[in-house]
C-alpha cells in the first residue's frame, strides 16, 4: 500500500519490506536528530493492522500469545509473539486494548497469515478478527513529542514513543500539523541504537525469543500454556540459546555499510576464518556513526574484535551468553 505522504517534498521511497513509505525526506541525519529530540513523526502506514473484538478477546489471546494479556488494562501497551510448535518466532504483535478492541500493528504483509492462524483458533470463543490495514494507518510520534493526538484515535504509548492508529483518510491532514516528517531509515537507526529486534530482520526460520532479548518484554514466563512454551521453558531453565543478539560499532572509514546477511568472523582469523554470525540490520547513526545489530554464536568471546566482510566491528553485549 503506497502512502500518500510519498508526495511530500524530498520524499524518497523505501525499498524491500518497507516499500510504500518514505526511506527519507532528503536529510537522514536531520530526521534522526529531530526524532531523538522528540519532534516530528514517522509514517508507518505500510504496517499491517489487526483488530480483535468480542467479550472473550483478552482471555482468548492470552491462550495464543507469549505475553500475559488476560488482565491487560485498557490503554496499556505491550508486545507479544506467536511461536511455532518448536518455539521458533512466527509473528510479532504490538498491542493495545482500548476497552472494547485489541489493536495490533504487525510487520508489513504478515497480517494475512496472522489472521488466518487466529481464525483457525477461534473455536467457541466470542471473538472477531479483522484486517484493518486498508482503513487504519500507523503513525509514530517519538518519545518526548508534544504533538496533539486527535480525539478518538487509539494510542499505544511506550518508552520509545507513541504509535497512533489513525484513520487512513486523515493521514495527510495529520501530517500537515504533526511536525517535520522522518523516514523509515531514521526510525530504523534509532531502533538499532535501542537494541530492539524486528521480525524478519533479526529473526530467521529458527530464531527463538531468548536469542533476541525478547524474554520479559514480549514473553511472560509465569503464564499458562501456549504453542512453543515447552521450548521457552526448557531453554530458560536448563540451557542457553545457541545464538545471541549483539550491537556492533562498525569501522567509520568504510564507504559502504555491510548489508544484512553479511557474514561475521573473528578478526584474528581473517577472511578465511569460520563464520561466527551475521549482520541483521545496519544503519548510519547521527551520533554513533555506522552501527548494526547482529546474531553471533553464543560462545563468541564478548571482547573479540569481529569483521563483517571487510569492515571491522566491535561488539556491545545485548543478550548475555
């Protein structure tokens, strides 16, 4: 779905998963600084929006999600995962209940598969699941923003800012008064700085929640059964995950950023050394320079210098080994 905000001055379309919104509006670092200062907004209208209604919505979702949501207070934001039977991450949901509806935004293009799974699990519960992507657009306001929020707009407030579930028909009018726009690249650079994983970026077909630090924020360890819980409990109580998320400071003298998927090796082993991990997201940060998130093998020494292709990289621990 192509955002009408791509007609704003300087807008350069994003590519790949984030196609449909602006990568930037002409000045990546200015846009990052604005968000870091609590001004402006990010158009996330390409993300999927799913709504769950009905008197059983919270109790029902509690059975399916990794998060404790049976008593979720109205207005309180949370996040949750849906796992495979083997405990691998399949969906990530960013939730809020407004007192009558649970609203969730999800990765672009994943809402259809998510809804198909939810529909298959309804059984006798009094719930309705709807794809609201066509009529609701997600807009992000950074932490510290004093931008006004229209009445009757559902807000999901987190330490990183507010996500607005805005009627898509109002998107252009809201953008005109919400401050300077920032593109998805600025939003992603701050996400990397904050060590926050993203489905499809930091995850692959075998990722489990422990590897990304999603225990606690998206996975509740003292709730009832859900699909994949056995793996979560076993790793939590008896073992360690095979990989761990790290934050990387990259050599700023390199012209090109190592792309997602670039293999990581121990610097001491050189280009012919064994692979110990890979880049998941890389970004140019307005203060830190080139940075990245990566998955590495759990036994990689914490202080070991790495190379991403030809680019030197220094680790910062996100998930303890």
